C-alpha cells in the first residue's frame, strides 16, 4: 500500500467525536486503532505502543541517548461531522482516490498527519535508523471536542511516567501559498503560540409580559445594544513578540513598499496595526477577537422575554487573560443592565506562552521544512484556532504547531467543510517533512 491508499483506509472510519460520548460510534474508533498495525507493520513491530484511556495512543521509539530530552509528535484521529446529503464531490467517508487527490473527512484535519508520521517511521525503520533522542507519537481521539479523553489523558500519562519533552509538534497552520499578497513565495507558518478560548454569556433580565405593551427596551433590545457595544469597542491591536518575528521573517521576501515598512516596523507600528486590522484574517493576528454567535430570548413571537442571552466566542491574545476579558465585557454592557460570565468555565483555555525561535526543536523544524519545501519561507506565527497542545503545556519546554501541507486559501476553505481533500503530491511532501524531522533527532 502507498501512503495515499493508507490514508484512504483511515478516512473510511467514521471517527466523529461529540461532546456527548453516547452519540459517538465507538466501533469506528476501535476499528481505526485496530487498523494501524496492519497499515504500518514496521512501526507496530519496532515501537512500543500504549493505549491510554479510551482515546489515547502513544508510540515510543527509544533513542540511543537517554540523556537527551524526548520529542513528541502529536495528531488526532477524530473528525467533525459530515453529511452525505451535502454537496460533496465524493462521499465524505469514502476515501476516494481520484484525479490525484484523496477525498474525505480527515484528509486535511488531521488523519493525514497520523498517516504521514507513521509512514515516515516505517521508512526510517526499514533503513535501520535509530534516533539519538527518544521520540513519542501521541495520537488523541477527541480533539474536536476538547481533547480531554485523548491528549488530556496522554498528558497525565506522560506526567506519571515523569517524561518531560524538549519540544512538541502538533497540527497548526500550513505552508501557505497566496495567503498574503505581499510575499510571492509560500510561507511555512510555524505556530509558536496559540490564542486562548472562551465562550462568554451576555444576558439581560426583563419583566416579561404581553408584546402589545412593551417597555422602551425589551430584554432582547437591551441585549442587542450590549452586543453592539462589544463589537464597536474591540480590544486594542498590538504586536506581540511572535507577530514581530513573523514580520521580521517576511521582510526580506516582501514586495515594496511592505519590505520598507516592515523593516521600520518599530517606528511604523501604528500603520502596520491599522493595515492588519482591515482584514479578518490579519486582524486575528493582532487582537483578541469577539464574535457573537448565538442568541435566545422569548419562546413566542408575542411574548416579552424574561431573559435574553447571547454567546460571544472569544479568541484571546497572549498577554491577556480570560478574567480580563470578562471584566472588560461587564464594564461595556453594564449601562444596558447586562452582565457577562463564562458559559463553560471548565472549557476555558488561557492563551499559551510564546515558544522559542532558537531552540533545538525550532531549528529541526526549519531544517525539515527546507528539505521538504525548499521554496518556503519559515516564519513564526500566532495560531488563532485551538489544538490539543493546551494539554501538553506542563510537560514540554516548547510547543510548535505546523501542518506540513502546501495550502491555498481555497484548500483552507475546505477544512470542516465539503470537499475536504489532499493531493497525493502533498502527501508525499508531508512524509518527506516528517522523515527529515525524525532523521535529525
């Protein structure tokens, strides 16, 4: 079997995770785990495999030098739902290989990385390679719903084994092609930091009653004003250490006048922040973002609501805390009789620390990128979504988030969407990246 056929097999398992485990198809998860030894027999024979909890898989590849801190390669094998009735070019769990692509859920997010990690290990093992440092492969099965049963349990297992890693690499941003208009070369976006996450409830109590005799502002009307005030008063834009290094990495490759502006970024910071604030994708790099996503009020058209409630999804910049976000919200919405609080305190994720761009992990990743994607410009990046890395913060020195695939904006639009697919050429480059990264350890 080649790598495309192996990924195709893994896509066929409907490993759709849910916040309600009883809604999951447990047989699909079990079948996925059982299939790995047959698809990657060399890795299964040579590496030590431990099943951790209900959704964790750990492989240990013993290194020659136990004095070196290990490295951990992470990925997850659960996926988000996909409906057969949606307009997919090929069914989402078919794993169809067609026109140079593998189709289906998980081909980008992120069964692809599990397949390529294990395929790279297979190739190196067949050549008799033994790493200097011990390598761990840590695969969780519930990242899309928080990762507690997968990466969370694995992190506890690492702590119990008294394992502290030099660095961790997990999913993240890709080798972006055409993602910015001022750099023609592809940009290898290495996530060295990750935004925090919180769902904040904003609610207003009302008197209720018949809609034929309304007050000046119903609870829902007051809530609308409160939400508008949050949207009209965004968090201040700022350039973090990561953003500054990102601009520094792009400066030599940027077209005029961006090259000159970025080279003077410490002087022209207000200009850069204004430019970045103009687009949702770059705005997310320079400020804590707030998105009103849900609302509810009266159960009937002609009844005044006793309570109106909305949810604001917040992605929090390093250097800001969830407590500061809630305090700011409460200050903004108080004039409308509203209050703000965390919807799911147990699911709050504070922003991560910013990892080093001079460590052995960073240098190894940059070298592997040079081998697999020689045209790409490696750049530190603030990852604006969430990953399983939140569970590994206490057991490693540095964390990096990177997806070794060349992706255009159109490719990225298929993540969590219809027509998710990956080219066979991309798969081969992904294997080459992990092969090079492991070979340096």
